């Protein structure tokens, strides 16, 4: 089944655009899990069992598993396997932000889609479409390209005014001047999305930019990090990012759900808040 | 010891700017290694033992280890440990091309510098300096920022004309128009390099761009992939990229050394060819 189809089904079934980010930092998980043989996996299992009827996706961030070395990678594999076995209808997004030359991306795609078997991955655009074909050619997988990220310093490069060089008569003419993130969004929509499997990362911390990207991206789905700990406003985010079907967003929250005393009630609250703005 | 100091010593001792890329793709290693319990590690050990007196660095690319799942990560760890124990004077560069928000990059830095204990890492610039501080703040480690990559499609985004937006009186003035990769090179040289530990990735497949970046980067060291299988010309590369000390380049070759019948003789040949252009 194609990623978008799987996503659409669970959005409908769970009436949710909420993605829970499994950023399971060992330093931050409760002591009772740290004593277990597989602390990150046991922690994730507990979160998943509490929230599976509230989410449209889970998004483990590869970094927090790699940070523990081998045992961390094992926890990531166990987590994916647990989801695939018990909740096969919920898509798994590996937030890995990979991006290398083509022959190397083939190897990354193997780890992500064959070894872990997840449904989607985040990638960097910097090396261009040609290098990213090993991801883009995985027709059934969601390929989520960084466009406007949620971090405070995102604008340093992403806000640069970008245009295509035309060197004529020793003079540089530029046309189509626009921000780099807009240029990338347009490229993904019109050129990279040959298999209809592209999504964009657009941070909730920048609702103005989110609205601007929505205008040019049709109904393409966005992965939206940055609500919760990073401070993105839920109302502004939902209003800015919805597509024509009152969907088209995977709104991620990690720390402000998973590291609280009651993850289920935080997930309920955020799903309801999103739906309040989404469905009225 | 700081990365650059370690690099300078081995460049002198081995009279070499050659880096051997340990892109140890399981599909491509000889059958005699495939039978072993740790195929990638045994393959690497053989390459390392044959070439340790000829190189200035080894560069495993994370993707080829991740592609094998847990056993691959174990092979990467064993390879790093083998080098650290037997050839501690040779720097290890993990080609990981990471880049996430700050709190996540902290976790990546843990895997790369604490679990694996390597000397340097490659990173993506797209999220900006603020997000990359967890790497940049590792003063003793080499932080190698993607600038102009070696792949055929590198120019799609990297050649865009980039300038800083200035919105004045509803009018956008742009100044300092230059290619995105030039803009990034200048930023790294003048702003990101607060700890004197930055390097740039500049592909050998683009000698004109390499020369242009050398002009603005002082004596900063470049990691230069793209000779060998990717087709970069050694003479043009060396002439374009050397700094004022006849060094400042880590010239990487992977496939055209490690997947040949005699890796040592290929490494000798390439080191000599580099030195021919470097020392005359």
C-alpha cells in the first residue's frame, strides 16, 4: 500500500493528524525503564500502547537510538517490529534526515526501508534530485524533504533569496527570485514528485511560511514539527497548513507528550486541540 | 589533540594527502570475506593493514554499515576500534552527512564522537549554524560541512544564485549575489569556524569551483571526494585545491582502491600521482 493511502486511512480511523515523536532520549526516560534490558524499547512500547488509537503516525528520530550505539539500534528495530506486528495500520516515519550521493543513498534506503521496514523517511535536499533518486524511486514509501525547518536558526540559509543563474554577455541576469525554501518547495512539487510520494517538512514555528508553502503545494502532505516544547502555536499552525481536504498535515509532538506523567492524556489533549481548529 | 594537528602530523609522516574511503558495500566485497563472521570488518582490516603507511585518513561511510543493520554497526565499531588501537595516529572521518535541530544533533554527536570515538564528521549546512553548534562546539573534532558535492546533480541547488533579503519600503534589495555554495563557504570561513575546527567538502569533479572556494577559504582543509570511480581528474584537483602550505586537502578515493585486486598498489599509485602535482 502506498504511504499516502495508509496515512489517509489512519487519519480517518483515529480522527487524528497527531504524530507522536519517539525521541526517546535515554537521559530523559523515567528511571523504571532504565533498569530494563531494553530501556528505549520498553519506554516506546508503553507510549505506543497508550496512544495507538490517537495518532496518525509514529516518528522515531534515529539520533536518539544511534546515541546508545548497538543497543540503541536494536531498540529502534524492536520498536519498528512491535508496531508492524501489533499496529500495522499505523505508518512509521524514520526521522533520519539523510542525504548523500546516489550510490550511498542506495545503502541508506536499504537500512531504512529493508532492515527497519518503515513507511517514510526525512531527507536533506542539498545534493539535488539526481542524488536522491534511490529514495524518490521507492514508490510505496513516503519521501519527506526538508523545506523550512522548525529551529530558531532555520532562516540563516533557508531564507536566502535564491534564483537561477543566467550568464549572458558577461552579465548575470536573475529571474524568479524567491526564498530558498520556496524554491525547494516548488522543485519538489513540480519536479521531484514523479512518483507522487513526496512530502515536505515545514516547521510549526513559522506559520507565515507554512501558509505560503501551502499555497503552492496543492494538497501535498506536510510533516510539521515544532508544536509543544519548540513553541509552535497549534491554532495558527493548523489554519496555515490544512489542505483542501482538511488534512494534509502530520503534526508532530515529541517531548511534550512522551516525557510527561500522562502521555495518553497529553496526546488526547493535543489531538482534540488540532481537531478543534481543523474541523470547525 | 586537535583534528587538524593530528592530520598535519600524519600528512607529514606518510607524505600523503590520500584518504581511503571504507565504503565497504557487502555486495561488492570479495567472497572470501563474506564467509566470515564479521565480513565488513575483516574486509576493512585487510585494507587498513595494506595501506596504513600510505594514507592521511580513513573515511568509513556510515550508510554501508547501516545497510546491514546491527551487524553492520558492529562492523563499524570494530573498524574504529581496530584503527584506534593499532594506528592511533591516523584520523578517522565518519562520513555521515548528518544535520538536525540542535537537541537532536547532540544525540548524533554522542554516537559519532563518544560511541564510535572518531576524529571528524561530515554534516549538512541546511539548518544553519545554530542547529549545528553541538558539532561545532566539539573543539577537538573536525567538522566538515558540505559545500560543493561531487555528484552530477550537485548544481541543482548548490549553483543557485543566493543573496540576503533586505526588505525596505516594500521593495526587496539584494546584495552580495553569489552561488549558494560560495555563500556557504564564506559563512563557514567567517562565522561558523569559531573553534577553528571547520573543514569543507568540495568535490574533485568540479575543479573550477574548487579553485574558487580555495581563493576565499585561506588555508582551511577540504575533504575532496570524487577522484577514481566518480571521474575527478587528479592533476586538476590538486592544482585547484592546494593551500599555501602545499596541503589543505584530504583527497578521498573509495571504490577504485578498496574493490581492486591490489588495494596497496592502487593506493601507492594514487598517493604518488597526488604528490607529483603537489610537490612539483
